[in-house]
C-alpha cells in the first residue's frame, strides 16, 4: 500500500495548484507531482477574433505579468503588419518591461518568499505571510512595498493603469512619454536603488544560513534557456535564443526566436493537462530551466555597471565558473535583475529620443503569421498567431515561462521531499519547505494554463485541513 | 480608518477562475496595507498559508468567475462561512474574460486539447474538479452582498469599498468607480 500526502492548495504562488507526494511502504518518497488545477482556454477561444484585440485579451491571462503578454502580443502583431516600429516605441516598450521585472520580482521576493526566508521555512503558518513579515520586520516589509510600488507606478505612468494597461499595440505604443512623466519616473529611482542594495545585502548575509536549502532545493544539472543580445548580454525584450548546459557549453546559440519549434517540443503527461516542454534534441527528458537563474547563467555579461559587479559575485557561487545549478538561487538572480532593470530604466531615460512623439507605425495585415517573443519575469514567452487576410486569428499558440519550468519544478519538489520528508516525520513545516521549492520558480499558473487545465491521475480529492491530512490508500 | 474598535474584523480574500490581477490591485494599496492590518486580521488568502477556509469570516473579497466544481464548492463554503461576500472585479461580477470560452462547446474544446499534444491524456475522472459547461459570475452561484467592478478594480475603489465595509458603512461607489474594464 502506498501513502499519498497532498498539499492543497499550494499557497503564496499565483494560481491554483496542489502537490501530491507518493510514499512507499517504508515511508520513502518515490514520486512527487506538482498539479495545476485550472483551465483557461485562451488559445481556443481567441480563434475567430482579430489579432488587434490580442494585447488586451492576452494581458488578462495574468495579473502579475500582464505587460509580458501585452508585449509578446504586440510584437507578434508587428510581425503580422510587417512593420518596423519607431525607435521611441521600442525604447518605451523596453522601459515598461523593465518596470515589470522590478515589480514582479519584488513581489516574488518580498511578498511571497521572504516570509519563508525571514520567518522560517518551518515557522508558524498563521504568521508566515507578508502581513506577518510586516509585523516582525516592518522596515523590510515597507521596503518591499515601496520597491514593488516603484515598478507598478512606472507601468501606471506609461500605460494608464498598473494592472492590464492597454497601451501597447501592434505597430508601437499608444502615447509618447511626456517630460513630466519622465521626471516623475526619475524621481523614484534613488529609492529603488537604495532598497535593492539593502535586499541584496540581506540575502547575501542569509546565504550561509541556507546551505542545506541551496544543496537540496532543486539543485541538479540541467539546460538553461533564454534570450541574449546579439553580443551575448543579458536581454529581456529582444535578442536571440541561447541554450547552455550545466557545464557552461553552448548547446544552441543565435537561434532566431521564430525558429523556437526547432528546439522546443511539448509533451503531455497522463496525470496532467499541463504541457511539459522539453529541449527537442534531447527528447522528453530534455529538461531545461528558464527565468532569472537561466538568464544570468547563459549571458556573457549584464551590460550595466552595478549588475555586472553583482553578476561576478553570483558566478562565484559555482566553483569553476560553470552555471549555478541550485534553484534556490533564483532568489538571488531575481534581485540582480531588479538592479539591472533599475539601471536600464535610468539609462534609457537619459536617451533624448525617449520623448519623441512618433511612437506608432501604421499598416494593415501584410503577413499571415507572427511570432512575438519576450523574456517575461519568469522566463521566455512566445506568442504565435496565424491570421487570414483580414487579421482574423486561425490559430494561436502560447508558450509561457511557467510551462518551460514544469519538469524542473516537479524534479525540485521530489528532491526536497526526498531530503526532508519520510513517513514517520510529516510536519506542516516540512510540507512548507516543499512548497518553497515551487515558490523559488515563482510560477504563474494562470499563465501556464492558458490552454490546458490539469487532471491528477488518482481518484481522491484530498484536503489539507489546518495541518496535514494524509490519504492512505492507493493500489 | 477608525482605530477604536476592540475586536479586529476577520477579513479574507479568495480567488476562483481569473488571473490574480484583482489581488495585485489589492496589493497596490501599498502602505495602506499597514492601516488595513490595524483594523483587520487576514484569516484566509491565497497570499497566506491557512489552507482551509475558516468559519466566522466578516468580509471576504472573491476574485474570479466560477469555472469548475472546485470553485463551486469553495463558493458555497464562502457563503456559509462569511457575513459579507464581495464580488471582487469583473470576472466575479460578469464572467468577463474567463467566460470567453462559453461560446465553445466544452467537449470540443477538451477534444482539441487532447489531440494536440504528442502524448495522450486518460479520460477525465468524475471525482476530479470538472469544468462547468459555462463559466458563471459569482452571483449566479451564491448570493452576493457587494460588487466592486473593474478589470481590475483600481486601488482607489478597493480602498473606498474596503474602508466602508470595515467601518460597517454601506458601500457607495461614485459613478467613476462603478465602471467595468
């Protein structure tokens, strides 16, 4: 008889999911499944609609990273129009994207993960949340609020609202940046730089305390994928695809994002509707990771002074200069990307072209397909549209960041469960460690289930009531 | 907000079928979250770790539409355990983007999904959260006391509504705060 332990729902992540842990007779963990419980249907119900509507609709896939979908959708639209967008529009899109990196990463670090890091992985569950953090460490909590607020405020200034702005569209953006808005953004940056430095110091001071977690929270060799600039720098808006193995060898480089299907295939597991993308040449075991950790591993340099200094520090985590393989270091990578984002925002605001009023190229449908790619906070995001001559969508494919990490998340929770959990010691705190293994990836499940929902294989729907509920039977 | 209250209001938030954007807008209250914790205790939320919806909730903000049987069950629990249920955002209030799949036949939709992957999914089991044939707004499933429209509702209207609720006043939103989208 096998024992199944479930964690339902997984909290402090975006979306609906549960974790099922399978234990053998000796109480050893033999399998772990991260199961996503929702269905959205975007790829299907968007067929028959106009591609012009897609930025507005697809931004509603996710309330945390709406800007990523806006931008990927607008870029796919640019390709359908067959236009080059005005330089100011490109710069403004980059600006809003970095603002989103700042706010989304701040949310992940301070609001969702810091309660574990600062109140204890096995701390009191009733207090182990952002409110508890505010009470115990008010300064850190307030800093988290402020840093996220800076990102959200920049998005609001540019796009009109902080969640689901409709400012980006095929051909460019809706409005230019006014000099007043520019100086308002500038005025917020010193606070941001101050807070991110404190956060980096805070995390670095904690690392020695978390040696066991670093060793066991998703620490395994894998491929890493993301965009880099044509000369190999850290990139979030454009660029070329690169895949690196854990020895630091380039498995793929300078792959045009339009050719993503050459290197990525999607598998389906019988126990989940959620697809499992893999690196095609390696077959269904071709596990790769995306997002902050992957981006910092694959790039040759960051390209801004302070982020490059931090990147050198980050690389010392792996002796020999090979990629950093512990998923626990997603936290560190995220903070470095916030610093990078702030530096890029500051740099871009100095560009005289940024307030140029020409921000939109106009055209009709010139191409029957368009692929838009972007580095979302959680990783590489693809929007692929096929349209008829009127721009009506015939086929839509969305490949999102959280999906790429699906194999890695499953492997991570198995690793943590095998290290910390056994049949005779199942505590709420240990289960929270396993949940933290999901939180390091900062998944966005509303995004990942844009197309498909989830279906666990086993029959019982198990609840988690105020502690641990164990389900005992399975043939 | 009045701070003379002796007992803190038991506040909760929940999400059904949606994008979490309403919760993000709630977090956009920023520093006002600190004032909120003075007046209210957050007893349940996807942003906190209590896994089971507790009894005796005073006010609960419910984001998202009712799209599967899990949502249906949670909505019923929410109603029976809460004094004031707030339909929070356009998906809860109208179905909004979550309900865009309603024009499609559910079986066809699932069939497309099954066939597209290179793998195969076994048949959906009856004990699993089943998708409802049509996505429903919250008030079609349970009686709702307050509506806060918006996709998402902006922080100002959330603040206007929440402060009124915590002080026991009726929620009166200005015309500008009652718009969808």
